[in-house]
């Protein structure tokens, strides 16, 4: 038991009820500097810790490393689909095959016209939502809250 007090009372609180607050952690994966700037501003405004990379290979390395350390785990990933070398589609496929999305929201950000089949396949592979560029601040904030 820990003692907790305010100006008027002293409370006995079981230790297992007191939880440490952990800030949300995000990963932004996009090769467009403007999108990186906009998303980083939005995340900072919402007190979210984040990392940014501009290609899929770096993203997969960070996600793999974060799986080994609970303190660096990503709660949410914003992923562009159209990137050089390794597309967002390939990143999603790799994350899906390696079961790397457990407890992580994966948000696609794209300007591509996706077929309903493409959207369905992305959602089946663990994508939480698809944001169309240009997106609104409110759309990102809703995703952070839910």
C-alpha cells in the first residue's frame, strides 16, 4: 500500500492500482518532407513521442528493434504507400507475415487511388485506417484518441 494525500484526506492505495503514465509513441514513414513536417507538428501538439524515417527498410528495422524493447514499442505507425525502394504495400506485407502489428495501429497515408480490393487487402493485413492526402488535423487526432 502507498499513502496518497490531498489537502483534506490521506488514502491507502494498493500499489498495483498506481500506474505509470506512458506517452504514446509513433513512427512516421514517408519520403515527403512536407508530410513529415505536418505529421510531426500534429504529434508534438498532442504530446506524442515520435520517430521519422523516409523509407520502408528503415521502418522495418525500427519496428523490429522496438519489438525487443517494450519502452520503444510503437503504438501507432503512419505509413506512406508510394516510396522508393520498398513500397508501403511491401512494408504492410512484411509486418503481416511477421505478425508485427499486435497492439499497434497502422495508418496508411496516401495520395494513390486505391481499388476497393487493395483497401480490403490492406485492412485484412492489419491496417487500422487509410488517410487520403491531403488529410485534416482532426482526422489524425481522432486516430490518436481511438
